[in-house]
């Protein structure tokens, strides 16, 4: 009976090196597509990119792209990375991936690469910024992820994405804004220039009030910049047609109270600083509602 000679490596390491389940090399051990190839891959073999910086996909735009794909085909292949035997992960092109699914395609052309997680994040970010017009908050979040997960400085990041350091800094500052302001920027209710002015205001409550005024009154960027400057400096009362105007910080306070109580509030003030706050009500029940909203749970 012949004795089988064991190799020095043993079965463990050789099995790992030769198993299709762990094949992430450019060598075609399995007989399937290798890194560097452009191939038609079935959707079932491709998983979406967990590093995708885009959060929102316009369904109407996807439907239009799907129709274009039906008529013209996929003009530019997706980019995927080889994850294992017949397993791939999307690096870039998720809009085309989704639209092709809507169009009913069973396979899609892909350029196959080998990449680590850091490269995945970087490629997905750059591809999206250059081709898919991420909103400002998505860009800011993506920049922040690159800095934190890839241990980059802002200077290194600006070189990687081909942007000025000041541009990167301006995007990063947007993440300091309250969630409501970020949401308004994300859905287009305010612009990037509006947000850059708002972020210069120190207090969160004031930032929220300004954002609501932009949306309600259509304030221009210059108007918001002026408000920001006034809020960050001592207010100087100004006379208008014989009536003493409220300092801007009190106007902001009035807007805050009106929003909280959902009713018009009047504040008057004399040159010596005396004055009154008038909150109208129409019934005892209405008065009780005002008292409750002002933070008192006691029923009078």
C-alpha cells in the first residue's frame, strides 16, 4: 500500500490558494472572468457598493435612463471588483446598474478590477462627483469618510479629488449644520451659498430660524450674509419712518417664538430698552395652549 506524501504546506494553505471561494487574484483559476477583463456579468453575481456616497436616486431620471438603455444599450461599462469565485462588487455606475435592471436586462457589461476598501471608497466618490452631481451634503459626507476611514489630511484629500483645499473645507463645514438645515440643502430648498452663510452664525437656533426665513421668504444669499454678519456683531438699533426698529437678534427671537406658538407675536421696544411682548389668544382654551407650548404643564 503506497503511502501518500504530505506537502510541507498541508491542505489548509493550499486549499485557500486554490479554492474558487477565495479566488480574488487576477489568475484565472476558476475558468471565469479575471481582473482586467471587460465582460457581460449577470446581475445576480454583482452586489451593490456599500461605499456608495449617493443616497437618493431620482426615480423619474432612472426611468428615462432605462428607456435610453433599451434604445441605445449600455454605452459605458460599469466598474466592479472581483470578490471571489464568480462574485463581484460594484465600484461605480450604480445609476446604470439600477436603470438596466428596470429595463429588464439580464446581464450588463463590466470592467473588472481588483481593489481594497480604501480604493473602493475613493473611486466611488470621485466617479460620482465627476459624473452624477452629488448634492453638497453627500459630497461632504463622502469627504469626511475618506478623511476618517483612509486617514487622510484635508491637503491629501484635496489632491486626491482634484479640488482646492478651501473647497474641501467649505464642504466639510456643512456637516456642522443642524439636521434640518442639512435636509433643506439636500432637497434644494436652500443653496450651497446659503448654507455657507448660515454656517457662520454661531447658535443653532438662529441657524434654524434663518433657514426657515430663506424658505418662507425667498431670501437671497446676500441678504443671508448680511443677517449672519449682524447676528455675529453688536446690534445697532435703526430708525425707520420715526419708528424704532428691533435689533436683528430680537427679530430672530420673535420668529422663533412665532414658529413655536404658531401665531403672530409682537415685540415693541423703546430707545431705553423697555418694551413688551404681545401674544394674542382668542379663548381660555387657546390661552392654555399658549401656556403649554411655553413649557408650563400646569392647567390654570
